[in-house]
C-alpha cells in the first residue's frame, strides 16, 4: 500500500508558496499509506528532476522552483526492493526517444520478472516491481496514450500510474487502485491523491478558497492533462 499525489497548474494563477504548502500537506497526509520513502518529480527547463529519500514525508523537505507547473509525488510502503537503496524508490526516471518522463506507481505488479524475459528487457539494479512499467514505456519512441495503454495492458496486478512528461503533460492511469482528482476551474488547477481523505486533509490546511469539482476516473481509463 503506497500513495500517489500531485498537481498540475495550467493557468499559473496559484503562487509558488501555496503550491509548496499543497505538496507538503499532501505528502504528510499520504503517510497513512506509506512511510518508508518519499519522493517527487517535476520539470525544470524541459528536463525532469526527481528527488526522493528513504524517509517518511514529515522528515523530508520537498522543494521545487518558482514557475513549476506540475509535480507528481509518492509515499512508499515497501513490498519489493529495499527502500534503503534509493534507486528502488519512486518516482522513477525514463526516456522515450527524445522525451523524458517520471513515473510513480501505487500497487503491486506480479509479472515483472516474466515480462523482463518475454520482452527482452535489459537487467537493472532497481529491484522494485514498479520499474517494469518504465522499461516497457521505454520500448516506444513516444510517451503518449497508445504507449501507456500498451504498457498497462501487459502488466498484471493492482495499479494506478502517474506519469509526468518533460513538457508538463500529466497522465493518470486508473487501474483497480484508488485515485481521486479535483479540479479548480477558476484557478486552472488539478490536484490528485490516492484517496479523497488524503486530498481533503491537505486542502483543509492550504485553504484554497474556490470550491473543487471532483473529476470521475473509471477503472481502465487513461487521463491526459496538458499544461494549457
């Protein structure tokens, strides 16, 4: 049991200070689903930046610079691959052709070793089952919904995937694990977390004045949110 959380700010109306508070309180609220490691990823000047530590989120200072449009985050409950080796923690970096991306997964994948053999994927020091999703996506030349659909169709187990591309496009992939997404249309802000209680807990502390609309995401759907 892990948690994913994050935001996409497409109108750039929300201050950096508020967005940092939002990520802080989301990560702390997400500790209910995992305290072994905490990490975030964001885009800076067209490049992916990933920051993660084998610590609970209340002991990690999560920083991102002014102008950051989107952040994906993860709190980990270890099931495979020791969190002490930071490479095993989320989010993970990947590349499709010239595109870079970061991926965070909530759930457990059962056929990662079988897929690595069948798909002739290279060995990796990363022991986490989730990393097979990155390797499958890297077989494609583009990170798009078709590539993501192929990956999600190959893996077996429980999952929600959150994927951030280096143009600040956010993909939410809803398997059979929980995911709640809120939209603040006047602010141009999407915020998500694994559960409604995590989202509500964090938003109560940030005090965003506008009322949120919940966006329904059904099992089997891939949602693509662009930065504009």
